[in-house]
């Protein structure tokens, strides 16, 4: 069993670290405060060729795996960019995986090539206010009309809709009460966010304010049949090809955010002198930091296992979910401890740990709650009765 990174993977880590280092905490503090999308950062990674890290070479990408993508996003988060930086990039990486797996050649050319170049932004429009984690209960409807589908409905928590021109959109083509299985009858579309038919409203939120989250209203949006991803009625199953990579990449981002929070806390504990000694000499400060270090190292191993399984075409649902669970749980704990170590200064924006704390907190909720992960593990790993 080899735990070392390959030369290529180590080079990715170093190169991502070098690009991210051009954008310091002050940059991210400003983007977050001003609710400003990090265009300079985004373009720097686009020019370096990293947006297409998991897109096949024939469509302008690097053709690498989720292992490499997770390393990339871990380094982005660990630079201090945290979720503001990671989310600016990761939708292009995992969100387009259903297109890579199931899109027609024409659709791949029209979407993947400009996405890899950084000239096309695609939002991820799946969640609905009255469905949440119960995806089969979505009510957004797509009705076939000649060469077009007419789509009407409402989505929520659609990230980057303000910047995107297209959305990977899940809608029901067959009503729920007319299908044999609840997961049947949904179709994935690559939809244009045409303002004539689409209304976008930003949701004010706790953190990650450089990347917008939105309510999106679709009012009889026409989508051509050539923009269907995969088969009509099998959109939920095509979507699954993006869910395990999403969990793995989110885990990498939570890990990176936990690492930068721990690094900041450790530096502060070494240099902050109270009662004539550095506070890091006190076990009440030192032990929680050491504990977080051990936990983050363990989470990293689960991430590597999950991504290795995925990249080798092996089942990885349990591992991807556990990686997300552990990394988000312990990443947040590390950020919380970093804030505590800083004392009153932890509450001050200029020290940045409050920003890490706000940004990594969402990982325990999205893209799937910790409780839903435990449901999955209990049912599919332990063989317990379904609890929901």
C-alpha cells in the first residue's frame, strides 16, 4: 500500500499552491466583505489550465482524476481562500461530470471546451425549497413541445447563477405519481439562463459571500432537445455521476480550510505571550490543536481512499460520504478551535479565522447533511433499517 503522491500529483500540489499564493487573506477578506466574485483569482487558475483538470483532453482539459482535483482544491482552500476560492472553481470540476459521462459529442464540444477555457460558467440547479435532500420530490416540470422542452419551477441554493450563462438543471419530465420508482422520470438539462424566462434572486447568507447563492425561477424556459444530458427520465441516475466526486472534492476543501485554520492558530499560539509565556505552552491550548492535527490527517486518508476508488472505477459511495463527513466535521472543529485560541481577536475580521469558521460551517450542511450521511452509513454499511 503506497501512501505517497506521484511526481505529477506533487507537482499539481506545488503549482496550485504557487498560483493561490498570489491572492492573500486581504484579497479574500475584501471579496467576502464586498460580495465580489474573485474574477482575478478565477482567471489566474483558468490561464494555468486548472479549470479543466477533470475534463478529458480531447475537450481541452487535463484528463486527470478526482484525486488530482481534490489535491488542487485542498491547496486552494489551505491558501486562505477557503470556500470563497474553492467554490469559484469546483462547480466546473464536479458539476460537469454528467456531461463528460453522458453528454452527446455535440454537447460536450459546446460545453466542456469553453468551460475548460474559463469562458463558460455553469451553475448547478437541482435543489428545491420544498424538496431539499429528497430529490425525487422536486416539482420543477419540463414538458416536451416539438424540439423543445418548456420548463417551469423554482430552484434554491443555486451557486454562481449571477455569473453563469447556463445551468445544469434537473426537472421532472414524468410526474412523481406516474413512475414506478421515485427516482425515475427526472431529466437533466443544460439550460440557458435566459433573463426573458429566468429570474435570479441572491440569498443573503452567513459566509462564502464572494460566491453568490440564489433562488432561481424558471417561467416557461424553452430548452432544445439537443441540450438534454443523457436519456430522458434517467436524469437522477446521471446526476449520481457528479455526486460522489462532489462529496470527495467538498471533503478536500473542508480539509484545506481546517489546515489553514490550524496553521493560523498554531502560529498565534507560538507568538502570543500571556502571563510571561506563549499560550501554546499551555496544555489547554496545545492539546486541542494537536487533536485537530491528528483528526485532519485521518480525514485526509479517507479522502485519498475515496478518490482512488472513484478513479479506478470501483464503488465508492460509502467512502465518499465518510470522507465528506469526517473532513467537514473535523475541519469545522479545527476552525472553531482556531477562533477560540485567538480569543477576542478571533472575532476580529483582520485575523481571518472567523472567515474560515463561517465558510467551513456550511460543509456540515451541504451538499448533504451530516445526518443524511449517517443515514446512508447505517443503512448501506451496517445493514440497519432505513431510518427516513
